[in-house]
C-alpha cells in the first residue's frame, strides 16, 4: 500500500541530516494540498531522535501554521482557480460544505476542534479563506488545535514508542468523535 511506502520514506528521512527540512515541507504542504499528515513523520522522527522531540514539534507546528495562513489566502483570492480543483481531486466537496457551515459562525472553536475531526484540515482552511472569516481567531484556533494534536502524537511516541501506531489506529476515531460531539454541543448551547 502507498501509506506503507510513505512510512518507510519517513523512517529513512528521519535518520538523515535534512530531516528538519522535510518535516517543515510536509507540515507546510499538508495544510494546503498534501494528503499525508505530518504527525506520521513526527512519530518517525521522535522514534529516531527522542531527545529532539520538542524541536520537531516546534518546527512542525510553525510550518503547519504558515501553510494554514497560505491556504487561507489562496482560498480568499484564488479559490476558484486552485481550491476547488483540489477539493474535487480529493472528493471533499461535501466535507467543504460541512466545514463552511460550522466555520461561518464559530471561527475559533471550529478551527481548534477541526484538527481532531476525520475531515482534513485543508477543508476548514479553504472554507475560512473562501468565506473571508476574521483571520486572527482563524489562525489562533488552528494553531491551538493543530499544536495540541501534534503534541499528543509526540507525547504518545515518547511514552509508548512504536506501539503508538497501534494506539492511534485503535482509538483515533473514538477520540475524534468525542471532541466533535463536545464541540457540537457547545455550538448548539451558544446558539440557543
């Protein structure tokens, strides 16, 4: 499978001198178009160099935020030329409509919770830019949610090592479901 080849590539790159460059690039690109989340590369890096986990987290979170800002402005100014084709390519049109509905009224909360949903972050990023939502709560919510998600992966990898991949596969949907339910309840209570 392609994801096994990606994992093998991440493991090889984690031991090479340009690993930080690749982490920055993957983190940046993920927020715009890349189909593989940088957390997988973070796991490979932390397994290879546990003592540098905080550096990896900082680089990944920073470049992910830069990617989100770029995706926001791409969607704001060039959505029809670039954003729509990417959504169509990944078959994310319905997810985009869902993201647009949530983000229109609750930018900060939606962006903070979006990183924990099964919907790719780029969908929420495009929706925010396309709708022209206030950038400050947009990027603040994104950075908070994405950094928290990355920190969870780093912590679990430091604590459980390679077994973290099995833990993630086993509990990620359950954890995501609980966060989405809590976010939905909060929004519903605010609307009433």
